[in-house]
C-alpha cells in the first residue's frame, strides 16, 4: 500500500548548504520512488517500509556530509493508501 511522506533537511553546520541538499535529493532519486521537490521539503510516495528505509539513508547521508542537520519526517498513513497526485493534483497550476 502506498503512502506519502515529506522530508525536510536543514543543514545547520555545513560548508556548502546547496551541496548537502543536492546530495539528499540524489539519495531520494536513487531510491526509485516517486517524489517531488518543493521549496521547503520533498514529498515521496511509496510503501511504508521503503519510506522508512529511505529515511534511514537520508539520515546516514546527512551524517556523512554535514556537521549538523535537522531532519524532519512526516508520513501520511491513510487506510487504503494515498498518492502525491491524490493529495495535490487539484491545486497544481493549469489543473
């Protein structure tokens, strides 16, 4: 069953903030899960176990590349599942 989760990574002590975010997005991209990068977070869609495994990989990458990061994670566990499109398609420009 597919759920959605949001990741927000805030590098606090990093030499290059953009590099940290770029590396985190690479980790998310390499997961093969459907995702959308937004101005304040990245939304990811997948099975619960895949989302939790991805959270672990994001945290591990943060530990490698930054002295300090704050990682926020939210997951929507709707019975029957939910996709990114289910939640936001009506709000997209041109829809």
